[in-house]
C-alpha cells in the first residue's frame, strides 16, 4: 500500500476552500460581465471574463449597488473573495462590491453627493416652482458654440417666435465649467427685473459621464436650488441623468424638449383657437336660439297680443270705483243733511226769534246791546232798541 494519505472529496474541497479563503480573502478583479442571470430573489450570477479567461461570480441582492444596471458586456471592477461551491466542486468569486470600470470613482462620488443632497432636501418636489404658462423672455446658460443652443433655437423658431432669448455664454464641460454655469444662473436671477427674464434654461448636448460631470457639481446644484426664477435643465439625452436635472424645477430630456416646454406650438395654438371659436359660435348660437324662443313665448302672451284689453278692463274698473265713490259721497251728504235738519229744528225750537213770533219783544241798550230784563235797568234818556218778529225800532226813555 502507498503511504500517500487518502482524502475524501469533502476533505479535499474543504482544504481548497480554506486555501482559497486564506490567499484570496479580499481581492479586486476587473473584467466584462457575460452570461448574466438573475434569480427571483434578486441574486445575480454571471461570468467575469477577459480576453483569455473567465471566472464564475455571484452578487447577492443585499450587496447589489444602486444606480448601476447590470448587463452583458459591461466593464466592471468587482471586490470580494474566492470560494468553492462544494456541491459542484467549482470555485467562484463572491462579489461584495461592484463599480463601473474607469468610472468607478466618479460613480461613487456621484452617488455619495446625491445621497447627501437628497437628505438636505435639494431634490424635494415640494421646492419645485411652476414654469410660467406664458414666457416672454428666457435666459439660456450654455455654450454659444455648441449644438444644444442651435437645436434649442431651431425648435423655438419653428414652434413660436414670441419668446426672446438671452444667452449667458459658458463652457459646458471641463474643470471650472460648473462655476461659470452657476454664475450664469445667478446672473439671470440678479438682473431678472431689468432684463424681463421669466425662466432659466440650462442646457448642453449628450456625452459621457466625464463630459457631463460638471453638471454634478455641488456649486451648480445649489445655485439651481437657490434660484428664484424657475429653472429647466435640458442636459444630455434621455438616459443621461445629472444632479442638475434632479435639482431643477423641470427636467427636459433634450435641449429640443427644453424649447418645447417654454413655447406653445403655433399649429396647436391655431387648432385650439379654431376649436375655441367653434365652441363660442355654438354657445352664442344656442343662446340666441334660447332667447328667440323666450321672445316668441312672450309674444304669445295676451298682454302683448291684446295690449288695450288690460287698459279697457282697468278703465272699466275705474268707472265702477268712481260710481261707487259717488254713491257713497251722495249717501253721506244726504245723511249729513238730514242730521243737520234735525239739529236746525232743535235750534229753531230754542231760538228767541221763535218766542218773538208769538207776540213778544226784546229790548236792548242801543249802544251796548245789553238785554234789559227789568225796568230798573232803564235810565231816563237811555237809547233803547226794541226787536220785533218782523224787525226792530229805536226809542229813548223819558222817565
């Protein structure tokens, strides 16, 4: 028998696993993702390969990085450890961290700054300002020589000529561009009243992450957040998302869409006006028809068909009232006349003239009119006036 020790498969596999775990407990491996598969639990299984070799890799869902969409052909740098999968006896790379190759540092910086500014509320929708419905003048911060301003102006010219454009020239990539772009945003805010600026557009064409990196700088993001004017960010293409896009009040997928956001379409506006005219004509016509029907209905009213009928009825009623009033006045006068005759008869019965008619006379002092009731009231030489039923005479007393 050979003196070489005999091991079980498990022992050999465990030994290899221990060896690999000791030597390759923490390594970084760069390569291209291939044959990517994802389980229902979110775990990713793929091959990490270069020109001459490949290694199986596993990325658990709990360690999967946010903001990176894995796909075949993606160049990445992975960090992790080498282990053996005992049931198959294959070694595999257990990935604990993953970043894009060549852009790993930028991606990490982007995510870290995004997380910090998000926590401060710079991207909160509650801080977004509405874009004015009608914009007369827009301030554009961009490179005057780039394709973005050309596309922006072309779309604006085609859609609507009623928007004036003020351009603040600025580099849109390279070191220092973010500072200049931020100065442009601050310039339009500072002189908004004098220049009549209604809105700011920050724009440039597409490019790589390095090309767009200045639009991820904190200086520029805070300038957009602090802007009193609404800011539209039209940076790159639809797949390019920068921190400026997140901080802006409105994101445009392209420079052309930024122009569309601030301008009505002349053709659409004409159609809307035509539709409004049609609706107005219909509403006016409908109102006229209703008024005509109401007028016709009123015309059938007897008041308008026979206007003198009511006047005649009122005149007749007035005559009847006048007749009743005359009858009442006549009856009242007759009653008063009867009452007055009765009172006159009573007065007549009590009248001194009635006594005189029976042969009596009344003697008065001719000067004072005092009735003389006794001979003692008469003085010699006094002038007297004696009243008879049919007249009076004056005399003078002698003794």
